[in-house]
C-alpha cells in the first residue's frame, strides 16, 4: 500500500514584523514550490501574509525533513527580496541596512 505523508509547515518573519509585501509574496509563490521539489516534496497549498508563511507539503516516504525546512526557510531568507524599499528603516530599534523576507541586517551592533 502506498504511503502518503503530509506536513503543515509555518514560519514567521523576524519578530513577526510585516515584511512580506505583495512583491515578496509573489516571489515566494514562485520560489517555494521549486525549492520544495528540489528536496523531493510538493507544495499543495501556500498561505503567505505580511508576517508569516504557511505551507501544506506532500513528502516522499523517505525524506530528510530538517534539510527540506532549512532549504525552504534559509534559501528564501538569503535572497535579496524587498531590500531596496526597506533599506534605512528601523528594525528592532536599530537602523537596518538590508532586509530580506525574514529579517534585517543592522548597521549598528
């Protein structure tokens, strides 16, 4: 009998700040299915709002789940999405120089 594994995966932006605008959400809708497929998973549904992402994934019976999550979260956070419009804003009380979907790099320690 075939085995089907489904997972509901959720993650938030840094301090649940509303960093995901429509441009970033459109990018994530294109990017996340490709990244999931690279790890042998399939995105069945994606819910993307200003401060978090929800995915329903179908996994192969044999899959490295930590590596999949690392790929989905890590790769999307490192891509330069939304940086131009967010540069110079205040993030966690400090001036941010660059921002991705999940957090910011600050110019001050």
